[in-house]
């Protein structure tokens, strides 16, 4: 069961990080990533993050542990959502 929680946590974190990159990329807007900030890079980074999140969720077996998988995803998505909500980038200084 702890594996399901851990994999669901990773899935939530990856999906919450991938979504803004993918959304900015398909809107043809620049958004910082570690690989650059062009829209094409963002689409690729977002798509990769969503694919990895799907693989992690598949490995978590959410049908066997629905409550734990949901809890793991929610707890994983929250810190990444808060990170993106601050609008800060890696290495940025106030």
C-alpha cells in the first residue's frame, strides 16, 4: 500500500508541474523550464511530465487503493501548485 501512496504522490507532483508547461506551450507563450522557455520546449516538457505522471499512476494501482491513491495525488499536487502560484522560477532572486 505504501508503494501506491508514493507513486500517486509522484503522479500528483508530476501532473501539477506538467500542466502549466503544457498549457503555456500550446498557447504559444514562453514559460521557463530548465531546458529553455520556448513554446515547443514547454509542450515537450509538459507532455513528458503528463506521460510520466500517467505511468506513476498506473503503477499505483488506483483501483486497488482508491482512497490512498487519491490522497497521495492530492498531497503531491498541493506543494507543486503552491510553487507555481508564487510565480517564482528556479534561481530567481527577490
